[in-house]
């Protein structure tokens, strides 16, 4: 695919500086850009790199200096670059129709434009919306619903009764609808509590590779519209995520916790069960949340607390040895002063 810079300017609603007939065939990093490629710059450091780049054109902020090559000027260069990258990105699930090696139950419903790759298994009662693309060796269990325009990459496992909204993306190795970790203490061991709920992904949700979302015990586990879940995340049974949440790799959310809208979890965050987290909260990497956190803000630490408080505590810990030596010195001086006072008395 090749686009002119003028065509990209129209798509991005950008101001064009320079030759609109410049041909763009892809995007590149600043360091490796070459003829026919587009890069972006948004600060002093990247301006310098873009100026030296061999790329044919650059995306710049509206009022930045010229870099001596054709430019598209927008308020948010990084966002515009992502949109252009999407135009040139290869469709790794391209294909046509249902591959003959796919195993499909007789009563499934498949809408127009669906692509099903080799060795896919689709069980009874499944409904697949328009233009869904399903990669090789995907398993889709009974009574699942897959919304239109959704893409499921090879090797994902969509277990029974899972509902996936429109325009979702499920990466390879993800498991949706696995049995939640629920047991009741019995006389001679642990009795498994049947997990009778399901998983519901609302529209435009993305699930990373090897992430696991457990079905609810009774009520559904829900991931809200527009939320993005990174790879290797565990979301336990009955968790409810609000809209536009971001959860970074290796985080874990224990059962029945509820997260509000626009919550962001850094890498390796742990949230205990039955915790409620409010809207517009960011939890820093490696933090542990063990109690309700309703107020918007940035939290950090184990246990998680307002970030400024956590950083003060960390600074104190870094100075602990020095403060301990100072305390010892003050204790010795105090003993000497007390000894002098007793001698005078």
C-alpha cells in the first residue's frame, strides 16, 4: 500500500507543509527511517533525530520549527503516528471464508465476512458476528457470542458461554472463561465450588497473550468497554472492570474486586479479593492493594498508599542507616550530658 502525504493529511485532519505528492509506503523509527517512510517527533531530542533521519516525511506539532522535509502538523504527533501505523499494518488474520480443516458444530450462526483459519473448533450454539477473524487452532466453546469485527489470534481459548463484544482483540494463548479458584473446606479436604457464571467482554476490549480471565462463580466476570489488558494478567472470578481501564503485564486481580472507570494498573500490581477501587485511579508498578481505594489519584507501595506519602517513606528508608547512626550518636551525647549533670549535683 502506498499513500501520498496529501491523502494522509486528509485522513489525520493535519496541516500539510511541503510536497503533498510525497509517497509514503510505511512508518519507521527515527533511527532507521528511510525513503518512503514516515516518522514523528514531539520534543527537542526527537526533533534532532528526525532532522538527521533519511525518512521522507515527519509528523510534527503545529508550531515547531521546520526540519527541512515535508511534514504533517497535528496537536498530538504520537497519536497521529499510531493512526498512520494502523493504515500500513499488515492484516495477520487475512483470509477468506472457512478453512476446510475447521471443525464447526451444525447449529452455529456465522454472519457475513467471517474468516476462520485452519484447525479451529467451534462448538454448539455459538454466534459469530460480521467480519470476525479467527486464527488457527482457536477453540470456541458452547454458546459463546463473538461480536462483529472482533479478531481472535491463533491458539486462544474461548470457553463456554463467554460473550465478546464488537471490535475486540484477543491475542494468542489467552484463556477466557476458565474455572475460577473457588473451594469450600470439607471434612476431608477442599470441595470445589462449581463456577456457574461466565465472562463478558464489552465492546473494543483487548486481551493480551497468555492472559487468563476466570468465569464468575454465579454472576459474570466483566471487562468494561474500551479496556485494554496486557499479556500474562490474571483476572479472577466475579471481578468487574469499568470502562477504559489499562492493566499492565503480570498484574493479578483477586476474586470479586470491583474497579471503576479509567483505572490504570502498572506491571505486577496485586489486588486482593473484594476490594473496591474508584474511578480515575493509577496504581504504580509492584504495588499491593489490600483495602478499598475510592479517591482518584496516584497510589504506590505495599500496601498501596498515596504516592507522595509512599515516596517520603521510601526516602526515609534509604536514609535509615544514616539516621540510626545519628540516633546512636545523640544517645551517647545525652548519656554524657546526664553524667555531667549528676556530677554537678
